[in-house]
């Protein structure tokens, strides 16, 4: 081997059978570190700020530790306004857990039908699903609110659960997973054995699509938990509000009620915990689901 080729070999390495330069690895590492810092720094500040008193929150640097008051802050959070924070937390759980489960089921049925059945207008329906993904949720929030008011569903749990069932991204994802993981030959064999379409979907389709469904469930849960615009428009009863609307109201009221500032910070920290738990619980399904969708079994 010539000496001129040796320096080039030293500057490269093989990762997964592909040649990767050292510069490329350094650049990717820096980008990942910057991205991690971008997401982690606000969380670190939130944790530190939650341990401070109201006075220390404004008199000490943001990332400086002060006298530990986390347990006192949690007690104040639980007792303020009759414990309304935990009512908001329960509402968020209802909207997110039940809403995401129903959304995943509807997306699974729709995506499975689009992948398995051939019917007139199928291509047009797929085009509509794709086009609807380009419309931001804030654009249709006001029309959705008007429709819910005319249906008498404003200020109700159903007013938030029903719109969540329409999830174009979930439909498209389930369509891709159904195409890649549900063999048509297996469906035909089940039909020849006398299985009904519903039984084929439940016992074959859902089981083979389970990885993709967990991915849809995760995205639907996060979207519902962080939803703000539609709950703000639809709900006026404080007992029905989710955490996003309730904490935003506290943040606005903290201008005139100084004690609410630290409660808003602590409440934001508590509201992050369920998201972290759900993500860590479904992480292995989520990571494998993102790669499995593009591979035909």
C-alpha cells in the first residue's frame, strides 16, 4: 500500500459498513450536543427554579441553587384554590389517555382499510389525507370551535375528545405500517378459513401493526397533552380545563398575584413528569417502530 493512501485511511473509519470521515463524526457530535443542550437547559432551569421560594426565584441567578423549598412548593400547589391543579391534571390524563387510545384505534382502522381494500376513490382519499397534513391545527381551531358550539359540545369532555379522533398523520403512518407488515396472502388465507373481516383486522391486522400503533399512540398522547388552542376556545369551566390552559391562566394572573409565579413553575415541572414516563416506557417500541414502517416484512 502506498504511503499517500495511509493518511486518508487514518482520517476515516467504518460505521455499519459505511465510510465515515472523522470530520463528519465531529460535526454530527457537535450538532447532537447543541440539540441536547437546547432541550435540556430549560428542563434543568425548571428543576432548579422549582426548589426555590418566591423571593429566591427573582433574587438569585436562574441556575444558582438556593434554600430548598420544593416540598413546601408542592404543598402550596396542592392546596391552592381547593387543589384545582390536580383537577387539571386529571383532565389532562382523561383527554390524553382516552383520547390517544381512541385516536390510535381510528387511525388503525382507517390505515388498515386504505392498505388492504381496493375501492373507488381510494387514491383521492389518500390525497386528501396527505393534503390535510399541510393544514396547521391553529387554522382549523376556530372552525372546529364553531362546529362544536352548533353541536352543543362546547364546554364538555366530548368537545375535546371527538376532534382528536381526526389525526391525518396517524392515518398515514398506520397505512404505511399496514402495507409493510400485513401480508395480503395471510388475509386471503384467513378469509378462506371463514374468518370475518372484523376478526381478520383484530386478530391479524392489529397484532402485526402493534409496533406502528405504539408509535401513533405516543405522538397522539404528546399532541393531546400539549394541546392548548382548542381547549382554550372550547372550555370555559375551570373544572374541565387541562394543565396547559390552567397553568397559562396562572402565569397571566401572576402579574397581580406574586405567589402564583412559583406555583406555575412547580406545576410546569409536575406536568413534564407524565410525558417523561410515557416516553421512557414506550421508547423501545417507538425507536423500532420508526424503522419498521419503511421495511416490508
